[in-house]
């Protein structure tokens, strides 16, 4: 009876051991081995990879900018006075030199008439003194007094003539008049805002780029931008660059110009700018996760003959998800993109997906 009990206990123990070992035995079986037999362990690491193929790449940066009028001015009077007439209509187009506002000039014209008569008297006096001086009947000092008096009166007449011209406020360039802030009969001075004038045939776009791109931004480069509330893309060209880095923001101020067909671009508006820095016809790109940083550089793992091999690389342009490879790889290389923490040189790998 005791012997039978011992046999049953032993059989139970063997059954438990068999159950425990049964999952582990599968690790030693191979797909090519006989059922129930033991084979060599499969230690290949399953990974995904991509095959490098040359592709076009554009290195561009995005920036926010402000739309400005090509030309803009606030109309103000250079002299103080009462407005006699307002010639322009709000929101209309005007030509360069058009009369917009007329300031009362009665006092200036009266003073100018007075000076004109004084000029005539002074000219006659200077003429008589010159004749006497030519005959040596008067001293040079007497003639110079008459000549200086004439020149002084002429200068004063020119001053009032200039003031008279300033009573006519004219358009300094062709453009569109905005809202007016005065009425006929208003008293204006040099601080009074009359209206604004803007040339919107073209617009300027001001934006800033980070300091590290300062050496790659050039006059003549093309930009594309969109305005708030619209997906329409506008094109422009850089025509001016600030010759210094802003020490507060560490950015370079750039100005571009663009056509404003239909007048849809309004000054003061927001612009999202895309600036193209470089274009590559045959760039090699890998996913960002394939790059393994190390001391002094970066590396990637490639698959060759079923094994992982590491390659030192030099990187270039970065996008949101990919990195350009400048050296260290060639077209056709199979770059591993997963399992980076488990990879080691010479480790057997199994490709589960290849792009």
C-alpha cells in the first residue's frame, strides 16, 4: 500500500514538472524541427525597417508676420488754420498731387501782397544805387546796404510763399483715402489727424526668423503666406533684411513684398509665412526614431544579411517626423526603425515590415 502511494505521489510530481516545463520547451523547438523534437533557439529580434530611396526635400521654416501697406501716411497740416474745403471723399482712390484739403490762407496772401510791393521798391532802390556805384558816386557800403535790404525782403516773400503752398494739402502718392476725422470749418494744427492715405497695390510682410538661419536668408528669396481666416496662399519676395540681430528676441527681421490683387490683403493683418531656405532633389530621409544619439554624433542601425549593423551618420534638415542623412548611408540601405533599445551590432533580426 505504501509503495502504491509513493508511486502516485511520484507520478503527480512528474506531471507538475511536465506542466511547468511545457511552455519553455517550445522555446527550444524550431519552425523547421520535427514535432515534439528539440531544436536550436530562435533569437532573432523582430523589427520594422525602411529602404532608403532618394526623394525631393525642401528645407523651410514657418514664421508669423504682419501685413503692412506698401506706402502709408497720416494726413496732417503743417500749419495751423481753419479748413475752408475738404475735397476728397472717404474710401476713394486719389492720384499723386491731388488737392485733398484747403486751409484758409487769407492772412498769408495779404502778407505776401505786402512783401511783393516791398520787393518792387527795394529792387528800384537797388537799381539806382548800382548806377551810382558804377559811376563811383557812392561807396560800396551804401550799395551793399540796398542789396542786402532787397535780398532780405525777397527771402521773407519766399517764406510766406512756402506757407501759402502748405495751405494746400495734397496727396503725396496715389492710394486710397481712409476715414476723415475733421470737418469743414475745423481748426487744425500739426497734431490734428485729418485722414490716412495708403497705397495697397502691393503690401509688405514683416516677419522674423531665428538667429541660426541668419546666414541662409537672402534678398530675392521667395516666400508663401496665408492670412487669417483664409486658406488662399499668396506669394512674395524678400527685398530687405535688417542688418543686425535683435538682441532681445535673437531673431532677424525680414521684409517681403507681394502683389495685392483685388485688395484682399489689409494692413495690420496677421500672416503665417513659409520661407524656403534650401531645396534638395535627392535627399535620403529616415524617421526620427531611427536616429540613436551617442557621444560625439549620431548613428543608425541597418539590416544586412539578417543581422543588425550600426552606421555613423551626419544629419541635416529635420522635419516634424523625419531627418535628412547627409553621410553614412546610401540609397538602398535598409534602416531599422524599431527595437532601438534592444539592438546591438551583430544581433540577428527578423524584418516584420519593410517600407
